[in-house]
C-alpha cells in the first residue's frame, strides 16, 4: 500500500483526488485547515462524503495550516510518504487585491514547508541530489493565471510566463520557480499542473458557475465582466482529477525518452503541464448553458474588465496527452447540467 499526502483534502479538487486514491487502494493523509475563505460547512460536507468512500479506513485527516512550520515538520516526521499531491492554497484572483498577505503566507511560505518536508524525507531515506528523479513524486497545483498578459492562443507550456497580472498568479509562478530549484538542488521529481477554470459538483462558492446559479435561482442580477466579451477554457472536475492521477503516476526524470540528459538549462526532474478542456467557450455560452440547465433566464449587469482578469484562456494539452494518454474532453453543457443537478440537490432548491 502506497501512502500519499493530499493537501487541501477538504477542498473542491482535493477531496475528489483523495477519493480516487482511496478507491485504488492507496493510504491517504489529508491536510486542511478548514479556513473560512468560504463556508467551512461545505468543506466539512466534502470530508463527510469521503467518509463514505471504499477503504476510508486508510484515510487520516490532519487539521493544520501550510504556513505553520512546526505543524508541517511534525506531519512529515509522523508519516513517510510515497507521493504528495499539493493542492492547498489561497485561491482567488480578486481576493488577492484586498488580502495579499494570505497569499504569501499560504502559497509561498506554505509551499516552502512542503518542499522542505519532501526534501528531508528523501534525506532520511539516504537519497541525495545524485539520485535525481527518484523518491516521492510531488505534484502541485499551479494555474492558468500564470500566462497573464500572453496574447498567443492556445497557451502552451513553452511560452514565457513573466507577466502575471495578479498577485495570485505571481505566487503560482513563484511556486514553479521554487519547484524547479528544489528539484535541481535535491533531486525531487516534481510536476506542476496549470489548471484551467475548474467547475463541477462540490465546487467553490467564489467561482462563476456557483455564483451564477445561486444568483439566478434567487432572482438576483449576475455581474458579467468585460461586457461579456470573455472566453474561458472551462474544465470539468472529473477531467481535472483524471489528469492529476495520471500525472502523479508519471513522474519526470532528468533524461528524455531516448535516455539522454536534458540540456543544461533544465537539469531538474521537474515538468509543468496544462490541464484544460482545450476548447475556449465564450462567457455568453457559459451563461446560456446555465440558463438552459436551470430553465431560467439570468438578469445581467454588464461590467468593465476587472483588475487581475484576462480576456481569454485556452490550453494546449499536447504535453499532457503525450505523457499520460489523456486530455480533458467533457462538453460544457454536460458538465454544467451535472453541476446544476448537484446544486439543486445539495441546497434543496
């Protein structure tokens, strides 16, 4: 039995990842601080959902914050992990405008604590930097937001990501740099996953699908940014989880498929992959899909572009497909219907 640490285990993506790992027979240690960025009762309900999973006896929950250095040191001292899926973070672009310190605490200092934990576990097993690409595989959540001001679509991993337009995006870019550095220095195999606009059942209340459905059902007006002239690569939760699991099972090395060492500028068992539906949808179509699923029309207030926002996202997923044989595929209207069905059932609307 392999043991995996999943951070953000009570989160939207994290609890689904924990479910998949338990179902295949892995032991899971789930970390979450259950903070009040949004309704903690939803996080508690996700944990209760996990309690009904097969092999739940192999699940251990640890309530702690990433930035709590002593708690993180204890976590890695108490458990020996075969892999780590790091999904916990302070999320949200707009929230970063008013609460920037939360992003540094969680996304920078917290990620450093994860890196240090994995580093010291490798050392305890006698692994050194010469054992490049061996030991626990660390998969961590990055974001499509790192593409920032890029205008060339679709976004591909080879593009420069040096122009973030929000502090949230900057912290995710920093995570990729920190990951590459620790992989190079200490031999840790790592994969950063750039998620593109995730939606689906059990989603976060601060995200568009949740906010729009809630407002429309209440007869309230929804705010439509950039006067509706937006496109997003909406990616259904099941596809995200499949991409996470397959990436976890395909750790990078410091050699290419022919066994040759990577060029000097890489020198790390570190890779970054897009996970998106590779089909950008207009925001107007996203709203129309919700209206049709609900059988209600939305009252719309057209708004200007918001600080930290970008007009379009679109993922090139060739690298993910090449590595894992998988690329997201769930059609938008199918995913929206599943989300609306869940929302009505969960909130009894």
